[in-house]
C-alpha cells in the first residue's frame, strides 16, 4: 500500500496519478488526511496526559516519603482519573489507526510516469514483436481438437473429477507439461535465480502482503475452516518470504524462482474466449521474483522482460510485448509489461506472462526493508513475472507446430521431452 506519509504530504499528486488508472481517489485521500489528523490529535492528547501522570507519580512518592499522606492520596486519586482519560485517547488512536489501515488498503498503487493513457486492453502499447507467425493449412486444428486427436489432454475427465477448468493431462501431454516446467526452472537457475519450492496454501497475512487481499478475495479459493487460501501464483508465498525482514543493501537484488500449481476461481468466465486451455481454474506456472532497491528496480524490470523474451524465443513462438495502459493495469502494479504469443489456429493473441514492478507498494504491506550504507532502513521494491505460465504456451505450441506428420517440438524443448514429435 502507499505510505501514509506520502499520501498526507502529496494528496494532489496521488489523486492526479491515480486518475491515469481511472480511479477517483479524491474522497479516499480526503478521508485519509482527516483520519490522520484525528490520529495525531488523539496521540498528542494521550502523550500530554501521560507526561502529566509521570510527573504526578514522582510527586506521590515524594509525598509519601515526607509523610504527607492526605496530599499523596489526593494525588493518587488524580492519577486514576488521568489513566481513564489516557485510555479514552489511546482507544480513539487505536480505532483511528485501524480505520486508516482499511482505507490505505483500498488505495491502488501509483502508476509509473511511463504508463500510457487508456482504459482498456485495446489501448495498450506494443513495445516490440518477434518470431514469425506460421501459415497453417485450412484444416488446421485448435489445440483442444489436437489434444483429443493425440490423446494429450482430457477436458471431459477433468469435469467429471473436479469441474470445468481442471484438465487431465495424459501421456505425451503430461510429459510436455513436465518438460516445460523443468525447461523454465533450469533457465531461471542459469540466469541466477534461486529455486524455491513454496507451499500451495497461504494465510490471510500473506494474501494482504502481496495485495491479493482484500482486492481479489473473490477470485481466490478459500479453505474457510482453516482460513487458508490456495495460491493464485507462486508470487504470493515467495514474496512473503521477506515479510517482516530487514535485508542488507549489499545482498540486493535477491532473485528467486518457483514452480507451483496455481488456483483461480475466474468467476464469470465463459464462452469461446476461455475454451480449452485459454482459461483454467488450475494451471502450472514458473514465477520469477526480485527484491531490489528503488534505485535499481527499473533496471531489474528491464532484465526480467529481456529474460522472458529469451524464453519465448527459445520456444520459437511469435510474440509481442505490451506496455499496459493505466486502465488495464493491476491494483498493485506501478508498471507492467505483458507477453502475448500468437495462436495460429485460433488466430488470436494469448497472454502468457506479466512482468511488473510494484515499487514499494507490496514492501510497505510486507514491512520488507533493507539497511542502506548509512545504516538507515528503507522500503524495498518488489518485482515479479511469469516465466512462464504453461496453458497458453502449450496451446500455441500445439497449434503453431502442427504438420501432417504430427506436432513438432522446438529444438530447445525436445531434450526435456524425450521426443521431438507428437504423432
């Protein structure tokens, strides 16, 4: 979340910048400023009364030592009254702080100055493109028909076991999944990322730390008895490793990677746009996460974008990189680049990765700080990216590489699969 200090000292800037996300923050900012004044007033009154009671407490000891019992008892009665008054103000301060926190959690992150104007996905800016879109024959199949033809994925069996959005991968389909996971993890390790194997469920504090709660509560699977949430991405547990931690500046940036299954309710999703692997409730993904200093975080973002681009190039997929406009950005992001690959049989672009810098927004929630050279602690910047999400990568690989002989596997991936064609 944004720091209270920044909002109260720069209210006009917060309102202006959040307008680029098409979020009207004027009322929220006004409420935050007013509550902060109430908090400070209550704290000040409590401190004045506490100082008065401290002085009185010393006098009581002296009065008893001098044998002035009536005066001492009168002073003791006064301390009782002071304690009650202090409690009134500390309770008011506590209540106001709680209200402030709830308000701060509802304020989105400020967009970076380079975020383009726009309301919808159509307004995103294409940064660059790569690869060649294949020319398929007229009888080319979409991936869900390819999966059925070669017995790779059973969507109907997934419905029987769990429901729509939970496919069952079989034979070479399952091996392709495992190959992609290992391919992504090996590349991440070679790029200097430390591999993490995280839990697949997190507590509410972890959800709040990375911003899934309260913003996306309805999109997460919630095990209510234990009050645990199935993770929507490995970003959540991996970033929360650094919750309530003070790091050393010399150790930054920290680079972690993790494979996990991901779970998303995707409420309201239906129609041809979500057919097959296009949108699932459970899917596999390899994530990269960085913790960095404010001065270096945008260099890290550039490096992460280039890294994901390298992966897509190795898979020989046509792609484009989008700089998201203000209206299409997430609640927590300051700047996001999306990767899309072209699905030749469907004739559409499919998002396969988002790479984002959250600046200090998550770190403030997490209390993730670093100790600078001057020994002062500052909030870190956090970044993350999909590297990569599997379902739409698999969809594009199956569709774009179909031939009369079968589905050809890209050279870089074939050694992981143990086969170079699906036939």
